[in-house]
C-alpha cells in the first residue's frame, strides 16, 4: 500500500501491488539481506526517480569514507558517511534476534541530528554520483547510524536486473554539506580533589567529523575508547602527561599532549588533621584546654603508635 497503514492507508483505496518475491531471514544462521520485491498493479504508478534525489546512475561499490545519501519515509533526504563495509550486527524485530554479516554502517554527518528512523527501511542508499550501493533496513534508536545490505547480494539473491530504456544523462551533483575541516584534538582537565590520591577527569573537546572512538594515553594506560570523558585515579603525587588523539572518517588524525601536577598533602594540611584529631581526644578525656598547633604536633610526635 501507498501510503502504508501507519500513515492512514487502507487496502481498499491505497493498494499499490502484491508481494512478488522475498529472501527469508534465518534467525539460526548468518544473514546478508532482508529484502523483498513487489509486483505493481499498474506500471503507471512506478517512477524511476527517487524522491528528492532523482534517477540513479548505475550500480556502485561501497567504500570506506564514501559520502552517501538516502530518501526515506520518515526522515526524508539525509546524508552520511560509510564507516564499515563488512560489519556483523544483531538486529531485533524478528521472532528472534537475527545475525547479519557483511553489512554497511553509515554514520550521520556533523550538523545532522539523524540519518535514519523507523519507517525508512527499504530506502535506496546512493553515493554522491547517484550510484546504488545499498538497501537500508535497520538503525539504532537515536538514528545516529543506519545499517544497509550491500546491493550486490540483494541483486544476486533476488535475481534482479536493471535496464535503461535510453542512454543515461550525466548525473547532477546533489547539494551536499561542505567537506569537513581537518580534525583538531583538544581536551580539558578537571581535578576531583586537592592532592594525592586524586581522581582526574579528562574531557575531549576535539573538533571535526570524528569517528566514535578516541585515543587516550595516560601513564601506563592507553586504549581506544568509545567515551569522550575518561576518569583516572592517581595515587601518587608527581607530574604527569596525557596524550589524546582523534581520527576522522578520511583517516586524518590530530593529537595533543598536556601535562599537569598532582600535589602531595602539605605540612599545613597534615598538621590541621593531627590537631583536629587530638582536640577530639583531649575533649573526650575531660580537658577543657584546646591544644595549639605547636603542642598538637609535639604531642603527636611523642604519642605511641
């Protein structure tokens, strides 16, 4: 039906065609596609143009870092970047969770809140020059990335062919956001205490169209992390260095090193703690005279351990 039931469509007045073929999803083995074809009731209801995009210009091969686009029922025309071409992912929505292999992952671009939402399944995934590379069928709840079947196994398993009734014109370049700037690594340091032992928080403030992970190197610890914020415990006073590196979808990198000092407890802080403790003990013994700093330190030196 067009429109579908979710948009108020009914079979009586909005029937478009009948299911012609599909490739079943098997929850007990690896899957490559979730796709089906329709036999339209009337060919006049079919247009070769994709809404907001126009005609496609052949079949393409997806590559890491390619900028792509799709036009879907819910989010309309959105753009993204291919960040994986052989991903394995578990997808809900079937009788059981289904495992898919060799999938395309497309992340949203900077300045665009979502690349996909429910209802966008079945959208064609095209490159900037309008080459068909995938078929959208899933995404995360926030819409920050989508999952698409590569178009090659879809064509193979459903035995599809593409024909052009006339020579294809030169593709018109769609209007896309400008090329992202070079990545720039930066981070802030927050001290969650006054002296050792102390927890320190590092917050990435890096700029650019960055991949999800960040590289942090602090002392003997180093790792790729999916967090922009890292907290580290420093048990000993001293001077430390932290290195932070980021990478964008064109594999351009940027790094920065910052140093900081974890102070030791000062004599003043130590004497205040001792004097406070001795005042409590003195009062418990029924003495009314408060200890001075000098007498407290002297008493603490003479007191048995």
